[in-house]
C-alpha cells in the first residue's frame, strides 16, 4: 500500500496510485471521514452536477413583441 509523508504544514501529497483509484485530479477536494471503529476513510468530495439542479434560478425577464419591434426599429434607424 502506498504511503505519504506529512509536511510541517500538515500537508500530504496523495500518491499517484491513490489519486487514480479515487479519481481525483488537481483542484479536486477529498473528505476525511471517521468510522465508528475509529478508522479514517479518505473519499473524493465530488459534486454531481444534477445535485446543483435548481440551486440557481434564472432571471427571466419577459419581453413583449412590442418591445422586440421597438428594439429592431431603434437598431435599424441607427445602422
């Protein structure tokens, strides 16, 4: 099993084999979870895009046909 060294800043570089197994790349986050038996588990902390569905609501601004025609007339007159 691969191992790593903890730096003076408390940082650890995950060995390549572990990064590949977890499917993490630079910039990804990992989570450290403690199980009931005291074992520490390292898991990728990825977000499925579908989990974000509906989080941000689009700003819908209604435009009438009259507004569109007016905008066309304005642009056509200045061209």
